[in-house]
């Protein structure tokens, strides 16, 4: 799974970075939700999933 980073910029907004990806201008809640969704996407299918 690719490494992902969530951090607050100097402007007070949050950013999410991963290899080849930078998303800026987020609230903390949006950054955390984006990171969680990104991780789920890259984990692959859940055991028992069709």
C-alpha cells in the first residue's frame, strides 16, 4: 500500500500527499476522510468479497 501523509500547511488548511498525488486546501476532517478512502482503495478487496 502506498504511504500517505496528512498534514497542516502554513495557511492553516490541510493537505494529503502520496506518491504522485498532492491534494491541498482541505479541512482537517476532509483530509482525514480522503486519506482513509485512499487507503481503503489501495488495500484491495476485502476477504470474502465477490
